[in-house]
């Protein structure tokens, strides 16, 4: 038992509550938010190192042993995602200090961000399915507030769509949880794994598994993503960065956890469905990325394409592919946050979201231009940047499992996404100079410093793969052998 396991959840939760009482004191809000985000990073690093040395860490809330009480579990997979979340959220908060505006800051912007972070952290660390639902709802309620904060017509329109689809998915989530509890008699994930293995994943369990797949696919934007491009393009850049980096990844994490720990007994059926959904998502995401001519839509469709690629790795379900999934998840969280943050600077400097109305930014902002170019190369997997390692492992794992057509689609996707990124780079930075943005953005030094910190991590994740690999391999061990997770949680 380790009380530190729950700190990544408690730190942002207490911070969010504290900030409510300082909503008119902007300087104090920024200081508290900054210190809290850095504390989360340090705690997350400590948990990763502790799991590396001591193995899976668990915390039984209130002393109630599983399967009866609430349990939080930090295996290496969850710990790496918690660390990446803390880094991304810290970068986004420091970016927000300079970009979000006093009106939103006075209307509890930072409280909502910390509530969202708490929901994300809790989703990664919980070992109980109903508690996963609770953490999902905390995250979603905060995201409802963030997407509408500012009150523009576009935000209000997209908020209705966003809330509606998430209410539907949450309703299905409750129904799926009820069906599973009726069939298995427990909601503790480790105990569920034991019960499903004992009873066999027959027809009823497979139907429940598909229902969970639909629920989490709606939240992740896997195939059922019609709501995502508009919703992610409506709020400010820093909010879109949080959404693109974190929210879809929570849905993906839930799919990976459920289909490697609980519903892994019929891969010929369930994983084939995931493979087809992944292929469709990659195709449609890639087409959308090159079809649109505005920055927010292009970046949103790149998020969708990344979701499909990660799901493809899960469908392959061998060691090579799952190591690639873990590596690519960390990369995708960092790079999507970075691209949305850089995209926000580009749009503000140009004074427009439309590529046809941009041009010449490289003249006054060469650093921004080349940072965006390197980030684009990293996203599509150009070696030795971070996207290459995860993409190579997933492609290799796909070939090992016989997913030849899907592998071909994933390789073609890289070309489409590279084309979409080059469209932004060439239209925004080259050609005739068109500076129409707000003057306060003309020297966005703090924003570039924050973005540069993320870019350094993206580069390190690629060139430093030798140091990261032992952690990724340990995380893959748990996904490949459910008994490791079960023993850690039910050992007492």
C-alpha cells in the first residue's frame, strides 16, 4: 500500500477548490496553479521511479480490501500516462497565463482546468470501474465549462453537440456497468478479470464488451468522431490543447485497459472489430486533415487519425504492438498539445484561422516557424524524433499479427498527415507577409518558451529511446499478463 498513489488526483482536486475563493485575484490564481502543476510533475516522476523499483503500487481507500473498497492502482502503464498528463497540463497552464485573458481567468478558468486534470488522473489510476465512471464525469463536467467559457456563438453551438454526445455515452456507460455487475457481481477491475476468466467470455460477456467498446469509442473519437472537429476547434488554443492531448487519450486508455485486463479472451472477435474501427478512423481522419483549409480543423483531424493509429496497435495485441501503443500514446499526448499551442500562436499572429488568408510569418517569427516544422516531422514519425519509435513498433506488430491492409493504411496515413502539416507550414510562414493579429501576440516569448519545453521532450523521447525503453517494456508486461495486475491488487 502506498499513499502517494492518489496524490496526482488530490493535488489538482484541492487546487481547484482552493482557486474558487481567489477568482478575482488573478496573480494569486496563477501562482497557485503554477506551483500545483509543478508539484504534480514531481510527484508523478516519483511514482514512476517507485513503480520501476518496487513494482505495482496500490492504495485501498479507507482500509477496505478489494473487491469491496475503492482501490487506486499505479502500474507502469498508468504511471507513464500520469507523468505525461502532468507535464502537458503544466505546459498548458503556463501558456494560459499569457494567452487566456482576464475575463476567463475571473470566471474560474483555472479551477475548471484543475478539475479536468483531476478527472484525467483519477481515470488513469482507478482500479474500480464505477470509480472510472465518476472520474470520467468530473473530467467531462469541467470540459463542458471550459468549452463554453467565453460565450461566443461558435462555442455555444458546439457546446450543445459536445454535451449531447457525452450525455449519450455516459448513459450507455452506466448501462454497461449495470449489465457487467449483474453478470460478474463485481466492479473491481482485477476481480472482474478473475470472474470473466472463470465464467468464460461467452455470448453475454462479449455483448457487454462491445457495449463498453462503443462507450469508450465515443469518448475517444474512435470511428464515432463526428462531434470532435467542431468541438475542439471552438474554444481557445490552450483548451483545445488540453482536449486533444488528454480527453481522447482517457477513452483510449479505458479501451486498452478493459481489452487487455478483462475482455481479452475473444480477440478474434473483439480485436477484429477494433481493427476495422481503427482502419476507418485512420482513413477518415487523414482525408479530413488534407480536405480542410483552417488550422483548427486540420489539427482536430490529426487528433482523430492518431486515435485510429493507437487503436490499430491494440488490435494487433502482441508485445511489439503494445510497446508501440504505450510509446505512441506518450508521444501523441505531448505532440498534440504542442501543435495546438503553436497553432494558437499562428492564428493569433495571422489574425485568422484560414490558411488562404495567412502568409509570411517566417519573416518576423522564424523560431515559431521552425519549431512548428520540427513538431510536424515528429508527429508523422520522421526519425529520430519521438513519433518514429512508436510508429515503427506498431507497424512491426501489425505485420506480425497479419494486419497487412491496416498496416498499409497506417503508412499511407503518415503521408496524408505530413501533407496536412506542410499545408499549414507553407501557407502560414511563406509567401507575402500578412500580419493582422493582436499586437500583444507579436512577441509571444513566454508562449514560445513553454512550447519549446514540450518540443525538447518530444525530441528526447525519440533520441533518448534507450532510456525510455525499460519503462515501456515494464508497462507492456502488465498489458500482456493480466495476472501481474491481479496479484498486485488482490494479494491481500
